[in-house]
């Protein structure tokens, strides 16, 4: 006699999208750190709590709710592409050339991240290639990984992506028969994340020239991420790639009010040519019917009131002071260590650190262990390297001066210097 | 001598996700209607502008911005799953059984639509089957279509999905060797969209019993959409499926503050068991890092203040009056037409209309043309039918009393009756 054993039915079976959903590599590191509240985080790219425009948004919000008609409109569903008044305000603020046309091609999203994710999702098939600076924004690399796309690194210097390296990468891919897979170039021209570089006017023109040279051989979209553009501490704004003549039919520009105003609003934007505009709008309609109308009306109120520029003056001053504090601490504690290098960023939130050759800054490395032990946290630079096309420098780290006050920045850098020394890196001449 | 002609390079080549992004079938109909501003829309499921809680949200917003520490927190990034205080508030409000556990399994999203989309995206592979009431929420059908999943209709009566029909559908699919493809049952137990039905206590228990019967043979997730649950005009709340003992390891419950508070906030929520919770959280992290913290704090403020119940009293009264106005108009203008049928909904925003046999209410039908011509808009019922499993009744229409004031409701129904008569439907005994 035999008993038929039935295999127990699983409780839930995920589909392939659920099974392959990967966590941000960085998030497990961050939760590690939170276990010790005394840890000084120079890692997460949050903004400075003290700079958040409570008074300004309180005023605008008060005005909005004092006008029942306007408030009702803000509390009702908006459109999928977002509030027209805000789209026009953004377009006129950020584009000198054809602002009205940009407003018509703009989609307001949940931060610029949703815009970049939607654009990439609609553009890319698995195996498609996006050329990125090496290093580049690790969260965007994760978006690409999630879509099964390939990120290929292009060499950089103090001005960001090197035009000759971009040309070389395209030639290499053409020779390898992979040119048809190259779908986009992703750039953060101002105060890049993580390397804090800014592309000069000449550099921008050269990059556009390379794309122009390949125009008839390849179908490459230029994706420009302007997240940090307004956090300039010194010098003059450099025209955007769109204003410098980037082909509007092959250029996407995105921006956000997370860094210059408040991330808790989740108001981002992007401009895109057809047919991507239609595809993205449809996908956003399926996902969330459009981002919160209330938040869009608040940001429109800030723009229309002229408060943003006054706020930006204070914000830049605050971040400049914190940048100075971090750089002063680096000069004091890190510069004496042979093999350590960093540049002084002219804006943004980051300092990119090159450590002595052989210093293992990754999550399995000795420096990471020592730093955790001493109570300081950074982003291992290796997360910021595309998987193809350029060597991964494991002796690098991204530091941010965004969150901590000056004295904690100084203490964090001191602890990091200790950790570097203790981790016994080669190239370190003294104990 | 030959000239090599190079085929011009396309400006942009979309990936398969971009190419297949479909528009909401309804959106083109809606834009048609907007061309004539005099048109009375009984179509879009918007909420009544006049009922939006301007004063309440103004008060909560004023209190928030008057407390710089709380305001700064609200303006900073939140977490991917959303504000803990709000999650606990929701769990204690909507779940009698194990509220704390529900809070821990809750994700706050951009309306409940984003929750339903994320859950479906993580759960379903192309070709997977979701069993739905026939008719059901057409926007959810579009989510399934977009994922390449199959929606299969299950017969309904005045209490929603019929347990015997669900049992029959499962037997049929088992016989056809397709049981392993059945991944979920989607239900709107209270004031369903579009049919306005509410499942009785007994009906809920019977549906749970069918799922229990199949528990060891199939892996079926119960997806419960509570969008309209709090818009009850009369009678007592019926316990939710979770509180009636639905298996917490195989049940998803979602809800939203779009209908009971304000859609412009885009605050929705859902509770889900593992491994879906982890997969959805990861995907949301990749897409938007979490929904706006500010909006979550505003809703938490409304919940904590106790204002929601007072607001709901007024809201129910307002919608009840509008329901009564629409039903009175139906009784006056539609009931005399042979073959027209409708029930009086006990809540929600909709009246489901069955028209005379042969009346073509679809977008290519005579009734649609006549209605547009006379200036009244409805949702063709055929959009609400899953593609498989049950016949599509083209002689149906969804009407909403949510948006228009009573006198416009009356006029809209009068015009609709005229359109039905003019369209010369069989079964209409008089001119």
C-alpha cells in the first residue's frame, strides 16, 4: 500500500520581476550603520535638515489653504504629466532656448529618480548599453541593472567624462558589432555624484560634438541629470547641454526639487522628445495617475513667489561652509597620508576620495571594517563603477558634507584618517 | 558605379516596455469629451470638489509648519515603506485583528493604484491568470494587460463575485491544466467599481471557503481593494476579509486616502505578506525611494486629530444626497424605458446601468454617438469586462454621481435617456 504524498503548495510564487527585484547594494550597509547611533555618517546623500525651507513652504502652504478654490484644485487629482503652471515655471527657469516647447515635453515625477527610471524602462531592453562616466551615480547603475541593461564606463578626469574616451568607447563597440545596442549616454554635468566634477563649457561642446559625429551611425539618447545644478558655491553657471545645442530630438534633461528645496516633497521633472514622452506618460498613467497635485502647487508657489533664489543664497552659503569644513579636515587629517587625493568641489554635496593604492575600501575590505569600528561611514567608491569598460578602483570613497554639522564632519574625517592608518594600507609611511 | 545608400538612423528606438506601453482605453474618450466644455461627465471617477477637506488639511498643515522640528522631518526624505506613525494609524483604523503586524507589513504608496501595480508586477509573469469579478475595475484590467497577464472574469450578482462561479472557474482551469497559472483573485468587496455591489458577510465567508478548499492545490493570492470602503451611506460596516480570517500569508489588502480624504495627496497603502513585501519594497526603492513624507505626515495628522470621522460624516451625507438625486433622475427618466435596470448602491460613487438588449453602449456604438451629441458622458461598461471567462455585456454603462452637482446629475440622466431613445434600441416601446 502506498500513500500519495502531496508536495505542500508554496504560499506565494513571485513572478520573474519580483524574484529579480534587487535591493540597493548600499542599503544593507546603511542599516549596519544605524545599529550604532553614535556613528558619523558621511555616506547618505541626504540634505542638511537645518536648511530645509520650513518658513517658505509654511507661507506658501498657508496662502494655498487660505484660498479654498485654489486649495480644492490642489487636493483634486492632477494630470498624469503634472501641473501646467509648474511645468512652465520650470521650463522658463532652466531653459533659455525654447522654454515653452520644453514645458510641453515635460513630465513631473516622484523626484527625478522616477523620471530616470521611467525613461530607462521605456528605452532599454535587456542587454542594451548605456555609457556612463566612470565613476557615476550608483543608484542609476542599480536602475540599469534592474532592467537587465549594461552600464559601460567611460574614463573621466577633473572635468568629468573625457570626449576622446567616449569616442574610443563608441569605436570599440562599433568594432565589436555592438553599436546597435548602445542606447544612451548618461551624464551629470554639474557637481557629479560621486566625483563632484563639473564639465567646462569646452568639455560640454566636445561631448556634444562626439555625439554629433556618431549621429548617423547610431541611435543614442543623451540623458542629462541636473540634480545638483543649483548647488553652486562659486563661479558662474555653465550653460546646460540643451542650451548649448544638444539635439532636442535626442536629449532628455531631468531635474529635481529634492536638493535645492526639500526631498520630502518628491517633486522632480524631466523633458523628453517623442516617442519617449508618450511611452513614459502612458506608463506613469498605469502606475500612479500622476504625482501629487498638492506638492506641485506648493513648488509652483515657491517658484512664482521668487522665494527660491533667496533660499538658494542661504543654502549655498550653508553648504559652502560645510564643504570648507570638510576640506579643512581633509587637509589636516588626510593630506598627510601618502597616496590620498581629493579635489575641492565647486558645488554639490560630495568629496571624492582616492585612497592609497591597495587600500581596500569596499564592504569586504579592511578599511570598511576599521571605519565601522571607529564609527564613521562612507560610500565605498566601487559601487559607483559600471561593470564594463573601465577598471573598478576599490581604493575610493564618496564622502558627503550634506548632512552632518561642521564639527561632526571634522570628527568624521579624523576617524576616517585613523581607520586608514589602522587598516595598514601600503603607501602609508607612518603608523 | 554604385552609391551606398545609408538608411537614416532613427532618432530614438524604444525598448519593448516603451513600445508596448498602452494608454488607458478610457483616456481618449475623456479627451473627446473635454472638447465640449458643456458636456456633463458622468464618467470620470473623480471626487466631489466641494467636499475636499480644505479647512482640515489647512489646520493640520498650519500646525505642522508651526513646529520647525516636525516640519523639517516631513520635508526630509522618508523611508521607502513610509512613515511608521501613519502605518500604525492605518493598521489600527482598518484592522481589528493583529493591527501591529499589519503595520509592519504595510507599504505607503502613490495612491493605492501604485500598490496594486507594484504587487501585480512582482507577482505576475506574462500569461499568468488573475480571477476578477465580471465586471471589474477597468484600470486594474489595464495594469494586468500591461503586464501581459490574463484577466478571467467570474460571474457576479447583486452581492458581487459568486462563490459557485469562482469554484467553477477554478475547476475549469484545473481541468484545462492551467491551475498553476492562476496567481490571484482580485476583489473590491465594498461598493465595487463599476457594479456598486457589496459582498454580504455570508458571501465573504463563502469566497474565503472556496479559497480554503483550493489551498493545497493552488497558490492563489487574495488581492483586496478597499478603495470605497468608507463611503457607506447606510447600514453597518461588514468586516474586512482579513478580519474574517483570510489567510494573512496569502492576502493583500489595499486602501487609499483618495476617496475618503483627497486624491491630490496621492497617499495609498497596502499590506502584504512575504516574499511580496520584500520584492515590492525593493522595486519601490528603485523607482522613487518612497512616497512624499510631507503628505504622509499630513494624513497622519488628520488621523491623529480624529478629524477624519467628522469629515466622513459630512462626506457620506453629501454623496448620499447625490446618489439620491441620480437615482431619482434614473427613476424618472430611465425606468420608463423597457430593458433598463440598475440597483441603488449603499455606498461608493457609481451606478451600474444595464441597458436594453442590443443597445450598443461601446465607443463604436450608436448610444455613445448619441450621448456625445447630446452632451453627456459615461464609461462604456464593456471596458470593465475581463477578456476571458464571461461574456462581455456591451449594453452596460458606469455612471458616477461623484463629481456633478445634483441638478447636473439630473440633466445628465435626462440627456442619457434621450440618447437611449434616439439610438433606437430594440426593446424600447415608445419613440
